[in-house]
């Protein structure tokens, strides 16, 4: 076996200065030296996000006060500022998307390089042949970087939650919609921690930075789409029949999530129209057209639906369930993080140091 050249003492730095000696202080210094640009970049991005979201929250709160603590009337100056082409809403859209993808960036730029870079640069043997055991080296760096991720993403999560709730008070949007739901409470924090640990585990398993980055991106997007598709039915939806043309249904609150039954399939032939007659018999598209022929833009179709007492069958999740759904989704991501830690431990135990 080829002899290993004894590494330079830990007290020597490449720039000629003195580095902290071994132990926890030395690991702090090492973590900073190896990850400083990723940490600085993350801190700058988080600061920009927090400040920008705080500004938008203040603007939305001001509009809420101007509209006398209710939804802003249509065509009012306040409502125009909430239009889709306004600066406020475009800024909100960009920020909301950034917060949604922040966990992936954490996993890619902070999680993956922790071990994959050591494999890429063939320095793993050097790193683990010092006076600190491999396990202590790993868990110390994982804890330090994890603490940084927790603090930074917690600040983003709190500000994002405040922004989403401030906008929900002056608009017709629901906090149960996926784009808002995933950015409220502490989900940005929990998901970021999950993908940080998953990034470390994937970097250790794949042992190459670029493939691990693609794995994190693919896993994040795939899981995000799965959650978006499945989360409305994590609890059994409630249901009711809604009379078309009635003034309010008295059931759906502002933050309710309609799971099914909100669309009318007009002209669907023999397919269900999603409407029911007064006796709650389902109507096909053809039956609906015979009952209420097309109005060719005259606006009589909806009044025809109301005159015949047609109803929609609505399945929904009430807004009061949002905290429960946050707990369920958050617990799922935490379980994935625990599984990633377990996988990481097994990978480290089986790592062949002689391979570098």
C-alpha cells in the first residue's frame, strides 16, 4: 500500500497565518473556510428576501386599512394596485416563487458540497486522517451548517407567512392554495432543513457534485409536484350541494380549498356536466344543453341554471384545517430528513477511505 504523505499541521494556513488548532474551534474555522461563499451568498439572498417581503407586507397592510379592513372594492385605486400587472403583485409573484424554491437552493449550494466536494477533490482521506474522527468531523459540520440554515430560513419563513396573510386580507386568494400554503407557517423552514440533509446524503451517495445537484433538483421538483397533487386529500374532504344563483353558500369560507366540483362541463355530450337537478340527479352535458340551450353570449344561461334550481356538488377543505395540513406536510418532510440522516450515517460507515 502506498504510504500516505503526512499532511501539513492543522495550525498552518495556506496564506501563512495561524489557523485554530484541532477540536471544535478548528472545525468551525474549517467549515467557514470551505463554505464561506455559499454562506455569504445565502445570507445576502435571505436578507434581500426578508427586506423585500417586509416592504410588501407593509404595503398590503396599508391597502387593508385604506379599504376599511375588508376586501378592496373592484375598480377602486386600491384594487388597481392589486391587479396582476401592478408592481406590487409582480414583485409578490417573484418573491413567492423564490421562497418556494429556496429549499432546493439550500440543498444544492450548502448540502451537496459538504461531502461530494471532498470526493471530487480526493481530499476525504486527508480530512479524516486528522485528530478529529470522521463521525465528529461530519456531525460537527452538519450541525454548524444546519444551524445556519435553520436561522436564515426561519427568518424567511416568518416574513413570508406575514406577507401571504397580509395579501389574503385584501384579495380573494385563499391561503389553502398550494402557492400560498407552501409558503406559510414554518413550512419553508422545515422543507429547507429536509433538502439540506437530503443534499448532503445525495452528495455522499453519488460522490460527484454535478450529478448530486441534478438529483436534488429532480427530487425537489418531483416531490413538490406530488405534494401539490396529493395534499388536498390528506384528510377526507367535506361536501355539500351548492345552489346556483344563490347569494353565497354560507359554507365556503375565505380560505377554503375546493377539491372538486367547482367546474361546469357545459356541452360535454354524454359526459357528466358536474351539475345536478333539484332532486340531485346528475345531468350529462347533453341533458344540460337541452335544459338550458346555449345563450350565444346573451347571458341567459346562468339565470336558466338558477331558474331550474340546478346544483353543484362541492368537495372542499375548510380554512380551519390549514394548521392540521401544515402539521401533516411538515411531519412528512421531517420524516424524509430523518431518513436522509440515517442513510447518511450508513453511507459514512461504509465509506472506503483509501478511495479518497
